[in-house]
């Protein structure tokens, strides 16, 4: 949920900075993910006073206040009198330097800004038009519409009430002890009664407890600039003044609305389940087949909207619309959720209806929308409203004990402090007996069910940091750690020491995403009732989640992403589910591992080092065999094998997967991923750690450089050398692959010799190294480099 700081101030007085507001909201349970400001690059308001067109360009003379300059643009839709943000030559737009450019005799001295460059849209091929009332030459950063902070809040599913400016304002008012302002609604009606033109019938009150309708003659045109800007800041594209006003009310008050072109409706409206075999052409231009348990808004010919999800194309508002029927309703969250999921829809409206919309808001929101339509669409409102509902929607009443609240929180709040919080949240409070109050919970707070929820409200508004730390009284007992727990804990410490950052991810992922990693769909464990469509299956590996972490960090400008996770993977096994604990890691960007090679990027050997570090914890040695996993690069990946069984993998991400995660493929900066199954390692009962004393006699080492075929794996060479008597350790430290014979590669490695009984003589050393070379020559047709 994106919040405009300036818009929010219209609902509640705020006398703190956006940063302090974000901190207080986070401590109150509305976690702030980011705070952004619109970057205007020092641009000024410029008005086109003259324009000529070539085959590819519009050549404009632009008044920027103190002078008139030339600006060329590829957007040939520009006209005289229009105003744009102009960046003058010599300034920067991001990393791009704006220079004077010649187009024949025409010298362009600046650049017009698009919505994409202003950060208002992800992509835009058109220039961003400003309000024509803006003063030429004024800096965009000095205009109220641009002098704003965008606060992005990561809401939990239970806080549907906070999916609007009004909802967030209620929490702000409670935190800072202010009053919430509900916008006024004033409009003049004409001498036409709505009942004379249309009626509404509800056939399914269970799934549509309330439905209101208003009629108004309107003039369709662009919405005012301030409204379009506020919608864009919140991620909603402007359409026209009618549609924009319904979206404005949705974002401002939290009430989804829909406007029908009244002339396109055939008779009265009926809210009913869809008939078998019915379909609808929706606003997205697609035809949808409806099931008989889906709720629709229908006229006498058929469905004109999918209730709570999306309107129909055939009854939509267009430039020729003269009269609208304005819907404001309350639909059953379960019905909307099931319909949206089955149709694979997710809209701003369904997002709110699925979580719960205040049933008592429908009529007030409709009045506010009519007020906006009167001001910005010259609306002539018909007298009266159609308001169909079955009974009233009453507040929940909960009995709350002050002692009970303090006991739940471990706090010592006074009764007055608790009451002040509840009153600040607009809860009704009535004293019934000593130490107990009856709390009336407003209908927009679906998440408040009992005293524990009331205690949580007190804690978050007072601030969790205001609760005194106390040590809990518990019975302490110790249990021996099992192998998996030991491996996991030691892996966390080891990988953190190596410079990797631990991350935690959900085990739920999207099945379409998981299919890119695992072709065996029969092993997928699907959820019967997923919270959202994109989390409908349990992951079979950690890579699918770690790549989401990478994409998120890159989008925030990260240059280095070394991360790991101790997490679970799940596999279907007949009627049961197998669950494993794994350690997974991902490396991308600039390496932090070496202080001697600054600017070096992560490579395969960094990833292998992580695997070897985990192997050292377990006390095993991995054999590296070619991997055929579909998400790994076929020539730059390996299976991690112990006793002939694959227990993990390591390698580069397959180039085909970069697009799925919206990552830019770069041959020089690769994504490296790895994963080790700790549960299976423990089951194999391998890797008993053995401790030995320091050697009493010195070790000896010799370096050897050989040339072998590229197809030969280092792990096979390493295994052969380690089996030679006298060899203690082997370590590869250099690869040279630019030989004249492109089928060959040079490997340089160190052979460490050790004897606990005596010191090696020079002849004995030469004999062992001779055996090493002879073995490699015999097994791999190796040659000494330089021969």
C-alpha cells in the first residue's frame, strides 16, 4: 500500500517528518517498507509556445520563465500551450548527462520528462503533461504535487482497514492523539427521482449483504491534475475523470466503486449468482466463462460486472457517456476471494473485498464520490439513493478486563491509558464494573475478535518498546541436539563468518515459478487453501526463494548479494509428504571474500568454497559430478556427491531463468547458487568428526602444473592424487584455459606431503611426486606444462 504523505495530511494533522512518521507506524504494526520522493532532476515548468514537426521529431520552442529555449522530442503528440517538466542542458537525469544536440539547424537545449523518468510509471512512451495553470520556470520540486514523500507500507492480511488513506489516518490519529477528518460531501440534486429510472434486486444477500446505487448526468473529460498525480503516486493509472474518481475514493476511503454507463444497461439491476454457461467480456478485453457459484451484477440481458472483481466492457464508461449508475456495495469476502482465484484475477477492488470492506461505508463513500463528480465532472445528481440491505450492521461488543490486558502484555498500563488508546482508535468504551469495560468495535475492524486483540491494539499504539523487559519464569531442561540441528546451527555461524547474510523466506511459492526449477510436478505438495494464488505450492528447493531475494536487492541498488538460508523443502511421497532441512546460498556481484582483490566478482570457486565450508562442518568430502538440473548452467554446475548419493548441487544459474526473475544477464557477473540437504546427510550417518593432534614433524609441499583435456574433472584428479601414499592434502589454486590447443586446460595445484613417523628426505619427496605424475599420466594422459 503506497501512501502519499501530503494526501494523508488531509485526513489528519501531522506535525512530524515522513521519516519519524514511518518509524512510528512501523512500531505500531504498519511496517514501512520504503520512503521515496519524486526525483525531478532540477527540472522546471516549460510551456510550448511554438512547434514544428519533422518526419521523426517535434521541434519545440519552450518558455521556461527567464528565457525561451529549443527542445526536440520524439513524442509528436505535443501541442502549443502544453506544459512539461524540462531538464536544461548541463543537468543529469539519473546517470544520463543532458547535452545540447543539433538536429540540422535546430539545437536542442534540454529534455522533456516522461512519467517513467519521474518515477511515476514503470514504463512510458509519452511525455508527462503538467497542469496548464503552473507558472512557467517554476521548479517542479517547489510544486505541492511533486514536493511529497511516498510511504510504502507492507500490510499484514488482517489489516484490511488500513488499505486506504483514511485507514492509515486512524492509526496516525491514535498514535499522535489527533482527530481524523472524514471528507465533507456536498452536491446539488436535480428534479429527477432515481426510483423512476432504475431499480435493484438482490437475490443472494449472503454474498451481497448491501448494494447501493446512485444516478448522475456527467461530462467525461480528464481528471484534474492533482487527482491524476495522487493516483500515479499510489500506482494507479489515470483513465478519465469518472473512473479516476472511483479509484480516488477507493484509495482515499477504502471503498471499491464501479461506474456503469447508464445508457448501456438494459433494464433493472439484479445481484445474483451466474447462470450456468453465462460469460462476460470484462474490462481487460478478455471473455470469461462464469460458474454458477460466482456472484454477478446483471441487467435484464445478462451479467454486466463480476461482483467485487471487475466490470464488464459492454457497460463501461467511455468518452460518449452522459449518465452513470454509481455502484457502492459490500460483498462477502469469501465469495470474492473464490471468484477472483478461479478466474485468476487480482484487482485493487478484489484485494480489498477479499480482506473485508466496512459495510457501513458504502453510502458515505457514494456521497463523497458524488461530491467529487459535481466538482470535476459537472455532475447533475438524481434525487435519492437505492440502498438494498438485509438488516443493520452493528459493532461487535467485547468485554475487556484491564488486568487481563496487562497480564497478556506483561505491562502495567493504567485503566486511563488503556481507555485513551481505545478511544483514540474510535472504539466505543463503556464502564460496566470495576476494572472491566465493554468495547464497541467499529465494523471496519474485522480483525478484532476478543480481549487478546484489544491487548494487541493497546501494545502497538503505546509502542512495543514501552513495555518493560522482564525475564520469563520457565522450567529449563536440556535435550541433546540432533545432527541436523547441529549442522544447521554451525552452518549459520560459518557462512556468516564468511561474509554471507542470512535470509528467511516463506516455504510457499507459485507452482508456475517452481516448474522452472523442478520438472517433476508429481512431487509437488499443493496447498488446498492458499492465502494468495502466487503461494499455492510448497517449494522443493531453496533456490526458487533465494532468487526472489536477489531480484529484490538488485531493484534496491545492491552491488553485492551474498546470502544464505537454512530452510525446508517438501516432496510428495504417495499420500504423505517428505520434509528436509537444507542450507542454500546465492552469490552475485562484487565479492566481499577477499581484501586483496577489490572489485572481483563472485565466481564458481567462491561457491565451491561455501560448499567445502559446510562439508567441513559435517566432516565429509564432496565428490563433484556433472549436474543435469534444469535451472543450472549445463557446463558450469555440479552435483555434490557422498558415497554415490547426490546431496546437493552448486553452479551458475541457467541463462533462461534470468528473464523469469527480471534479471539482466551479464556474462561477467553470474548468479551462483548452491544447496546441501542436511537432513539426508544426517540420515546417512556419515561424517563423524575426528580430532587429531598437531603434526610433530614438518609437512612438505610441492606445486605441480599439468595439461589435461578440458573434459576431465578436477574431482577425479584430486581423488587419484590423495590415494597416493605420503600425500596428505591436494589443493587446486590456478586454472589457465587460453592454451593454443583449445581442447586442453592447464591446472596448477599444491600437493602437501606428511609423515608422522619421520622427516621426508629429498629423494623420498621426489619419489612421491614422481608417483603423482606417473599416476596422472597413466589415468588422464596428463603432461607437465611446458613439455
